[in-house]
C-alpha cells in the first residue's frame, strides 16, 4: 500500500538493473506506463554518460544503501536531474531486491545555479551588498561588505545585525528612518556611513529595499551602499581650491586698493 500510494516516485528493482514495479508517481515522473518503465529497465532510464552511476551502484553493493543524484531519462527522451535513495532487502522469494525512491530536483538545481550566479555577480561588485531578516539579523554579505567589516569570506554572520555595519548615528537612522520607510514604501535611499574594522567611517549612498511574499508579508530587507569617499574628497578639494581662489582675489583687491592709495 505504501509503495502504490507514495507521493514520491518509487521503483522495485533487481541488482542487475531489471525493474519489477513502478508506482503511479513514477509513471507520472517518467511519463510512461508501468509496463513501459519495466521494459526500459535501468539502461533505458539512466543517462549512460553520467559518471555518478557506477559509484552509487558500488556503494549500494557494499553497504546495502545508496543516496545521491543522477541524470535520468523519461520515456520521451528528455533528461532531468534526480535525487535517488536506494536500499536493498530480501523479498519473500529470497531474492535480493532494491527499493528506489526518485525525486525530480531539476528546479532545485536550476534555482541553486541561479543563486550561485547572482552571488558571483554580487561578490564582483565593489559596493557593499547585504540582506537581512525583518528583525535585522544579517543573512548575506558580499565580499566587499565582508572586507569593509573585517570579516573572513566564510565567517558566520548569523549573530550580526545592522548595528554591526554602521556607526551609532547611522544605525539609528537605519532603524528609525530607513527600515520603516522601506517597509511603508518599498524602498528608502539616503546618505549614511559604514563602520570599518579599522575604525574608519566610510560615507556611503545607501538604498534599503523591502521584499515581500505573495501574501504581502515582509520576508527580507536588502541593501546596497556605494562608497562616496572619492566624491567627498573631490568636493573637499574643489572647496579648498575655491577658498584659495577667493583668498587670492581678496588679496589682489587689497593690493589694488593699496596701490591706489599709494599714488
């Protein structure tokens, strides 16, 4: 009964690759009838070029159990990534039989690949990028953010919050202004500062984005902050040049006036 009504695709097989039975979920997964699945056997359902098959079979032969991933083939020839769990037992006739559970993990693998690609992109940017739970507990920091905060690339950040990223005055602005505004309107932008591990405060232009699920509940707060140090330095230099120019013009005016008096 458990075999027939399992929500997971289930197969009963022999060690030589013959398939004895397939439940309804397996028929749906492989897009074939039970008779077709049995006729195909292991050779027809497993991608022959997948190098992971031999180690899995060897592990099951050695320990009676095996778990891993394989690239499988449906009856229509399409391939998909699957997670398999197999165990051996002796049936009522005294023959070695395998119980095999199969789950399609194509979407999970695709999502993981997309997440890895996104992480690589975020790690390549020089901007401070992070995300946090609604409570403010950090869940992600990119490489630039970790470098600013003096954290190793693999350091655990589960105990960190917004307060660890900013000086006190900026943390107060984030918690009292930035986050509430982002929750109300979806996004907030302003100028703050990042508290570096070496004690410096880096002026930044920061954006906080509020992410919600389909029910409208806040699920995550994401932020990106761009270093304004060079811009501020250039502005300070410009102000200094303007001040010197004004001083020079003032001295020139005084000199002209003094020359007029002398004559």
